[in-house]
C-alpha cells in the first residue's frame, strides 16, 4: 500500500475521530470503482484490505492477481474518491455530534455578520443565527465570542446546517441549568418557560425537596445567579414563578405582581376568566398586554382578564329585560365591557333591538360604569377604557413554541 495513503488514513482516524472501519470501506469502494473503469465493468473484480496491516489485494474471480496497472490506479484515482468519502464521513460525524447537542448551548466566535443572519464559527463547522432568532438587545461584532441555543440540525448537500438561537425560551432555561447547581442536579426542575426576547421572560420552577426553595435557588445569594443570566441577556427582565399542580394557584403565581380577585376555570377548553379590582387591571394586563400574554404561554391556558366593574351583569342594567339580555348574548355581547365597545348603530343591527332601545342600553351601560367608579378604589372611566383597549389590542395567546 502507498505509505502516504496509509499514513493519511491513520492521521484521519486519530485527529478526525472517524472509525477505521469506515475509512477502510471508503478506500475499498474507491479502488473498486477505479479498477472497474480500467479493467471493465464485466470483470468479476473485488478488493480485499487487511484491517491490521492495510495490505491491499486485487481479486479477480475470487483469486488474487498482481497487475502492474493496479499501483498506478491506486495512486491516481483512489485519493480523490477517498477524500470525498472522508468528507462525507466527517460531515456525518459532525451531524451526529450536533444532533446530540440539540436543545443545548454552544459557544463560538462570530465569523461574519450578514443582513439576514450571523455566522458563528463552532470549530469543525459553522452555525447560523438567523435574524428571527436574534434578541433585539444583542449587538453582534466579528470576532466576539457568543453563546447560543441549538434549535435545529439539518442535513444539506453542503454538509450539516446548525440553526442557533438567542431568542428561544429554551436558551434561558439552559442558562439557569448552567448557573443553578440545584437544577443541574435535578433537585429543582424547570416546568415551563415563556419569553419575549429582549423584553421579559417568565420561568416556572419546582423543587422536589421541601427543604430547597426553588425560587431562592434560582435567584441566588443577593440575586447573583439571576443577575448573571440577566447580564447574558443584555438586561432582559426575568420573572421566576413558583410552579403548582393546582392550576388556580399556578395562575395566581404566573400573573404576579397583580393580585387576582377571582378565577373562573374552564377545564374543558383550558381557559380561565380572571377578575381583578380596577386598580389592579393595568398591572395584570401589563404593558401592551405582555404580562397576561406571557402567563398564558407559560401555563398553556387562554387567560381572559377583566376588572370587577366590567363584569356587571347585563340583566342588572336599566332597560335590559330577560328578552333583551338574551338577544345581546346571542350577538356575542355578554358583559358591560362588550357594551362599552359597542355603539347604538352596532346594537340596531341585532334583530329585535330598535334605535331607541339601543340608545337606552348604551346610556345605561355608561351610567352603571360611572356609578361603579365612584366606589372606593375604583379607577376613573377614561383609565378603565384605556386599559380595556390595551387588553383587546393584545389578547392572550396559547402559542408556546420551543418551550
């Protein structure tokens, strides 16, 4: 055997981690292909390679033969095919290695920054950080070392494609696993995580040991553990929620810091109607609906937040009898909140409700709200309307991809 080929195979086995059996088979197929081109497809040829000595024999009709052209063929043709086979084996090795790391965090140097993606040098291969997986709080510069979450590993003709993310909720969960020994040891478990990258993350944790406080473990002494994670996320806010098997308790924890007055559960639809005092409405909904939206993603339930004043029964309003109440409910108007969003013209479109009745209903709704806001602790009408609009523009979502 050509000493150069033999030494190359031994080097690749040690340095690249490709098994010797794979290399020997690649070499055998390469030589067999080259010999058939020279001696003809019809010939009954085969190649035998000794795995211990790498001694190569050419067989014709199962009999070893010595042909002077064989050495030339091995030198000229085999190297090219071997290189191709080795590349394929190396790509497969990289693919298998990163498939095992899917859902884990990797580190690398930023190779280049493009419009639609950041290319990260991971050593033996490159990772792609698409624009959709980037946090708006991060800055990417060539040469900087970054950590990212392996979202997906794909096979392509050019080799494995590793898709990275710094916006995935799993990235935050893995950072906690690295930073908090109790999570790494399995004493504290991360039950769920919901995230809006660059703004806020809610993460639910649970302790299997009553002596270990799950929230305190994640926060750390003087908040150092969570501070390290917030620093990695460029200042993103993190809410650490105490998980509970009791869904009502879980919802209360997830909606913090708002105080909930009442929770009405619908187990079949996995939805909950949450009532809060008027002065807690803006806190419960959050800026642009973020608090309730993240809580909904975290729990996996649809959450509908309303103030107590918005839940005044329709039948208690002046001028609305049982029949009219039924007509309104059939049209999808079930509470005071719905009436406040409607106009007399909207109500006239409902069969059975005339123009004068519509005007009386709207007037009664506003009168009821004005009377309710005079009670201690109630917000003024403009503020309630503003919070109601904020909740409607940002309804809670049940989407929880990647959690």
